[in-house]
C-alpha cells in the first residue's frame, strides 16, 4: 500500500508546538543565569571597593553607599580581623519565578592607602 503525501500533513506544526515551550524555557534559564552571573561579578567588585574604603579608614557609611551605588538593592556588612578588614555584599537575583541569594566578600589591609 502506497502512502500519499497528504498523510503527514501538519506533523511539522505539531512537532514545533511540542518543542517550542522547551526551547523558550531553555532560553529563559540561560538568560537568567547570565543575569545572575553579571550581578555576582558586580557584587564582587562592590565588596572589593567597600573593603578598600574601610581599609583606608572610611566609615561603614561610605562603604555601604558605594555598594548600594554599584549594585542597587544590595546591602553590606563588615568585620575586622586584626589588621584585616573585610566587607561582604549581599544581594539577590530573580529569574524564572525563583529568587537566588548572592554574596561576595573581599578583604583589605587596615590602615592601607
């Protein structure tokens, strides 16, 4: 029995309808991961700037303001460990209806220039 070409009509549309949501989900997750990585790098830079400010003797106010300027919505905490002062920047990123906490720490020599 010979098949006619009309028997498979519409099969490409059905396959596309099944594959399209998976492709869109993969694209959304990839874009979200890139956004999270970008925010993590920004938090690391901000914590390094804050640690240098604290190491030069600036107070926690200017260091926290530097973190907030660099990464909107981020907060900072600091601690002293002898001659070392450390700053930790906290933030979060949301993608695909999920919120992920991010954190970056950096230390500097206290009293340095």
